[in-house]
C-alpha cells in the first residue's frame, strides 16, 4: 500500500506541465497536510481576476509541506484539486497563517468560479464562519467527485501556506489544543508579569519595571503573530490588525534591548557596547516608522534582521559581562541563550531555511516562556545579592560608626577648649559690634535728618520765593495808592470850599471841571482801581500759597485718612514752582479719582522727591533752554489709583535703575543730594501697601508709576 501511494505521489509530481496535482482524502482520522500538492501562481500586478488566472496562467507546483512565498507585495493564487474517497462529505480546510491580509477561496463550477468565502485581517473578525484565529473553510466534497479550488492570498509580512484538510471535529480539536497551549503560555507569562511587578513595589529596582514591560510586549507580540490579538483585542480595528504584526515585534525587540541594558548595567560595565545597544533600539524605531509610512515589507525585513543581530549581540554582551564576575549576567546568559535558540529557529523558519511544523511554529513561545522563568530567577537572585551587599554595607557602617564614636570622644575634649576660647572671642567681637551698631544708628539718624533738612531748605526757599513775589507787589502798590488817596482827599477839600463859596452855580461847575481836568480825575480813579486790584491779587496769591503749604505739610500726616491725590499733587507743584521755573512745562492729566486712604503728608514728600529728580534730569539735558516737560497723570480702577510722573530728561541706565532705591545711592554731584530721597519714597509706597514702577531710557526720559490701594487693609 505504501509503495502504491509513493508511486502515485511521484506520478503527481511529474505532472508539472498541466500545473495541477490531485489530493486524495482517504482517512477521516488524521489531518492531511496538502502543501506539497498545491500549485502557485504569483500575480505581481495584483489586478488579475479568478477567470484570468485560471484560464490563462500556468501554476508552478510546490513540493514542501508548507510553501514559503517570502516577503512580497504580490498576490498569490494557489490551485489544488481534492478527491474525497470517504463517506464524510463535510470537511474543513485549515490555513494556519493568521496574519494574512487577504484570503479568498473559489470553487470551480461548470458555470464558472464560485466565491466560497472572503476573509483576512482586512475583513472584520465577526464575519468569519468560525471564531478561530486560523482561516477555516467549509468544503462540501461528495465521495468520488474531484473538486478544483483556487485560494487567493496576500500578506504584508512573510507569506506562508500551512494548509491542511480534515474532518471538522479533528480540525476544531486541533485548534482547541493550540488555544490551550497558548493559554498555558499566556498564563505563565501573566504569573511572571504579576510576580515581578509585585517584587518591584517591594524592592523598588527599576530592572523589574523594564522586565514587566518586556513581558507585556512579548505576550502581545505572540498573541498577534498567533492571531489571538485580532480575535480577542481589536477584532473591529482593521488598521491594528494589519500593522500590529510589524509594530509589536519591534516594540518587543526594543523592550528586550532596554531591559538588557538596565539589567546588565551596560552603561557602567560596557560603555561602548551600550552605545551599540542604543543603535539597535534605533533600528527598531526605524522599523516602526516605516510601518506608519506604509512600507510594510521593508519594515518586516529590517525588524527580522535587527532581531537576529540584536539577539546575537545581547548574547555576546551578557557573556562579556559574566566573564567579569557579574553573577546576574550568568543567569541572563543562560536565559538569553534559550530565547536566542527559539528566535533564530523562528526567523529561519520564516526565511525558509528550516521547515514549518508544530515545533518551529511554536518554538518562540517555548523559548520565551523558558527565558521568562530563568530571567525571573535572575531577578530574584538580585534580591539575594542586594541582601548580601546590604549586610556587608551594614557591617562596614557599624565599624565606621564605632570608629567615628571614638574619634568624636577624643575631639570633644579638644573642641570644648576651643569653644570656650572662641566664645570669649565672640563676646569681645559682639561688644565691638554693639558699639559699631550704635554708631551706625546715630549716623543713619543724622543722614535722615540731613535729608529732611535738605528738603526743608528746598521747601523754605520755594515758599520764600513764591510769597515774596505777591508781597512785593502789594508793597510796591502801597505808595502810589497812598499818593492817590491824598490827592483824592485834597480834591474833596477843594469841592467843599467851592460849595460854600457864594457865586453862580454855573461858575462853580466850571471851576470844578477845570480842577478835575488839572488833576486828571478820570485817570486817578482808574489808577486807584488798578492798585487795589493788584493788592487784592497779591493777597489772593499769598493765601493760595499758604493753603498749598498747609495741604503739602499735613501736620496730621501720621494719621491714616482719606485724601485727594490730585489736590496733593497741586500743592506739591505750588511748593516746587520756584524749583521748576518758567522754562519747564508742566502737563496735567488729572483723572476723576476717588479719595484715597493714605498718609497725605508722606505721599506729598514722595511727589516732591520724584518731581525734583525729574527737574534735575531735565536741566541736565536742556540746561537753561526750554523744551523740558513734566507730565503728571492720575487714573484709577476698582481697587487702585495710579499716579504717573514722567519727564523727558536724561533717563537712566539699567544699572542705575537697579540701584535707584538703595539708601545713599545718588548720581548727583557731591553736595547736591544725600541719596536718601528715593529710598524714603520707596519705603513710603511700601508702607502704603503699594508699588512703585520705573521705566527709563537713556536720552528719552523716565516714568514713575505709583500704584496705591484705595483702602488700606
């Protein structure tokens, strides 16, 4: 019987010219692999229909149990003929390559070609006939009637065709066994994941985090390659179903490289080799980027090559570090050797070097599980290493503490003597410091008093000048007024004499008119009016100056009270009028601001200091020439009042602006200022819980912005 079957198979193999080999299904108790009975045609255009392929193209027969079609963008048509010699007509065709994108099965009929099923990762999972990651097709094969089928497949990664037919029950039982094997693998990896995550929260070693991430990515990679991810995780997400086959293996490779770097301490133990690890991680990143750009085949090839090179390199790296006496590296070397064996076998299977069978298709799962267990042992062994290192460290610490205690006892005696000596020196220094502090306070009081006297002198000079003008005007008008009054009294006497003299009334009237003409009576009246008006203006001006002085000085300035800021500014300008002179223009932009709770006298002193500095800067820039402008503006919002004092003087440099409020700092010449004016102004604004802002530019001028709260808290 075996000889007959062999002869029949050889005969079928020799029928290459026809491009068709027949599969005889004769045993319902076994699953028949049919890969070596199929013929394949490659459609590089991806546009041929079933009729064009079946009628005009020649198929090339395959001799391996699992045809390996490589990594390509082409569409493949697989042709096979099956004759059922059993009484069981309901069979299943199993295509165990879950990552294929397009899978279509056609049956040749007398009237044409019937599409039995269209599936693949480009079709939602819920449209499959069976809830299985493999592609399962129902075949109705009556006994003794050969049927011709065409299978259209296309994939983005390695295209392999592990085809088999068998009884429905046998195929489904085989699928369940594969599910159970993967379930055992997944359960083992889940235990490793949870165990090492728990260990991380106990020992806080970052190696465990990298390891659990590595386990997670490996599990997802295996689930994706086996089709379980599309089945259970993203059955409706077709983009993930297509790209996860490329992305997750790259992520798993990256996680493996990063875990190896942390676990083996390559940064300190092998710095140069650590850089190569970084390059390998970068290549995996490149593979992921290529997937996002749609270059699936190129990404798959780079990922596979990087996996082989990276696996061998990490093996070499762990060997080098283990030779240096690192105990953890020895565990890692054993675990990685097993994984490398599995990964190499799996990759060589994809490239067709090794046959596709149950062992080669599951070897990566087996190697990964074994590696996970051994690496967990290695990580657990690190705890023993940590414990031993801790015991050694504690012993060394105890010894050091005992030595320190002895040294401290010896040093305490010496230190006590030095402390007594130093205490005596500090006492002497403290006495000297106290004397110096008293002297400093006296000097400070004298300087503040000097600033006050300087301000008082400036105030006195201004008031004397302002009051002297109207008083001089009054004094100058008194003598002419006295003369005119005497002349007026003399006129009255003349009029009385004329009235009591006897004579004609017309004659008396004529004499009166002649006398009025002689003394220019009309001019006399006008002159008296002008003199009285001048004296009145002088008295009003004097009263105005006195009022401004009263407002400016504010004898109750130590009391917090409501005050009109605009009024305070006006009084300050009255006091500073002599300082300002006639060649500097004062521009006033007063807003309708509310009363402000403040210390009015202290604020007026701030206004005077700032205006004085502005006038000084203007005169330094313009000299005695006109052109200087001081602008005063006030405004408010719901909580604050804003006073802007601007001049177009010389301006300040940045370094001068930074030191503006320092005590005793001044840019004036010796004898022109104490350097305390702006310091006092700053402290006054701070006392009001306000702010003082300065904007200045060389050659343009300076702007002071005072921000004061309407109500003091």
